[in-house]
């Protein structure tokens, strides 16, 4: 009789524990798409490449525009904002501002009398930025985070999951 009771207790305890372990694994799989890992390139790396392109554009623009130029300082501020942003939603908002400002500065430099070499560099920088921005915009992170959040929302062990620190993922939007 004790063996049967022990087996029932073991089953009753293992089901929610196993469910939480599975939820934690699923959350981790979605998080890797944002943070990256040793084996996977994450959204943050793509954002870092965008930030590098924006920095290169600032350097180029500094050769032709005064240091207090509104478009130049707007890109600098947007880079700062993106670096300071911690949560995915904050990063997304800062990234959108940076994208707007980078393209505006890139367009403004068209009429700044750049040398042929610098004009080629300007075109390449803006193209690199927009190529990396495309990777950001096509990321599967939001899809996977939404899927995980739905699983978490509908699981019978969501209360236990919350107790052990398994929380919904914030979307990059």
C-alpha cells in the first residue's frame, strides 16, 4: 500500500515539475533568438551591427557637417538611447528612432558635397545599416516569444511557473 501511495505522490509531483522544466526550456529557446548564444546569432548582435554602421555614418558626416548639426546629433542621441535601452520593447523603440535618423542623415549627406570616395562610403554605410535592419525586422524572436507566451498563458501550471520565476517574454516592438 505504501508503494502505491508513494508512486501516486511521485506522479503528482513530477507532472508539474516536468511541465515547469519544459516551460523553462521553451522560454530559453525563444530567448536565444533575442540574446544569442555560442551557437546562435541573436537580435542583439544585429542591433550592434546597426549601431556600428550608425557610428560610421556619424564619423563620415563629421567631415562635412558642423558638430552641432541637428541631424548628426539626432543620430548620436538615438545611438545613445539604443545603448541604454535594456528591455526588448525599449530597444525596439530606440532602434526605430535610430533607423529613421540614420536614413535622414544619409539622405542629407547626398547634398553635402562629399568626395566621390566618401559618397561611395556613404552609400555603403546606409546600405549596410539597412541590410542589418532587415535582419532585425525579419527576426523570428517575436513569433517565438508570442508562441511561448501563449503556451505559458494556457498551461495548467502557470501559477507554479510564476512561483519559480518563469515569466512571459517581452516582445521586440
